[in-house]
C-alpha cells in the first residue's frame, strides 16, 4: 500500500464523560468488527487529525479517534481561560484512554501516533501493556527535560534570529530563564490580548523550526483558528512546563514493560525539533521495536514516511494478536 485509503465517515461518535467536568470527543469508523486501532494525536492540545483515518484499511480496522482533554471537539475548551488545566495531565489522559476503551468494549488495540502522541502512547502502554496489541509511532518523543530544552532553547543555535524573537517576546525579566515556564504564565494572563500574542509568538517559533526542514512549510502551527491555536499553545506550555509529569527518563527506564508488544518506530533523520537520538535510545531498550529511519523526512513527515506508516499498519492488520 503506497497511498492513503479513501476517507470514510464515522459510523458512531459521541462525548464521553471522563470526570472533573470534562467530556472527550470520540468517533469510530471502518469495520465495526475489525481490528481495533486508536489514533493518538500530538500537540499536546492539537486535537485529533481526522485524516488519520486514511492510514487504515477501513475493511480491516475499527478506527478509533479521540480529542484529548481541552482541545478539538472535547469540552470544555482550553481556549477559555476560565477552564482550569489542573485536571489535564498525562495521568488524566491515560485514564481517559482506558475509559474510552472500556466504553467501546475493546479488549486490546493497536496504538498509532507521533510527536506528543508518541509520549502518551508509551506512557499508556507501559501502564497497561496487556491492552496493547501493537504500536506504530511516526516521530518518537519521550518529553524528557533534555528534549524540551532542545526544542525551546538548544535548536535556537541553528535559528538564532527566530529564537531571539521567541525569547524577546517575553517581558525582560523572563528572558534569561525557563522560556517555556514564562510562556505558560503569559498564556494564563487575565488579559486576552496578552494570551493571544503569547500563543502567536510561540507558534511563530514552532513554525520557524519546521520551515527550516527540507520539506517543511511556513505556517504549519500558526494556521489554526484563534480558539484552536490558543488551546493548543496553552496546553503545550502547561505540559512542557511540568515535564509532562513524568520522572526524567521514566519512559526509557520502564521500556521493559513493553516486552512482547511488536512495534515500528518511524523517525525522520532530518527532524530538527525531535532529533533521532530519542528514537534510537528507545529502540535499543525495546527489542520488540523495529526502528525505521527515513532519510528525507523531518518532523512533519514526507511521502517516504507515509509509505512506511501505511506498510507498518497494514502488516499489523494481518496479525491476530
């Protein structure tokens, strides 16, 4: 399979009450009796890309897609400053995934995603390995402090102008410290104009990193409606300022819990925001995972990466695990 499958519409969807006043949007498409597969979106806070359905043969898979707390069609929406993020953490998202699995009557499912979705997939699978049949990750991250520091400080060595703009958009007293924490504070300002400017400045930096990649394009992150952009950045800063509530190196340390789960880790050699080292380290600690390095791909993928994802998912579609 070298091309995505035709788009299919959901045959069921809804809002699932997950507690703390939150409802998460979910939908299922494809074959109701097929192999269950869950699409785990990135960001955090970007919302589930509906095009993810097209990576799965709708005759083979029961395709499940959901929006994580506070974003997409989930409610309440984090673009509203009055919506607290106190109950929006990695542990909450893991619990939401389990509640959704139980709600849909699924015993085990394949997990597919990338970027932040990779971190959430690994955290969920290490917590509930018996519920995971296979894993396909496109863009491996573990949201360790060193990875966050690289994306918002270190890679600025390659993009000194855009990084200086990212830093200098902060108040003077905030520029010499933890930029992510400083943005997190601005994104919770009572002043709506301050929040929106902080979200736009954050996305301008993210866009600069992606646009610097060979196949990158300007506006990858900024090209969102205002409410989606604000929720995305507010949730991102919240998670990254708190290192995703994971101990430093926790996901790598606990990779032994993934033993017996077959996986394909697909990573772009040209990924500036999430360098290949993370994917390599995970593959070294997880013998059941195959690492595929895509030479022409950065963080947002390439046609070659797309083929690798399609082939990995199709391979697992033939499995009876």
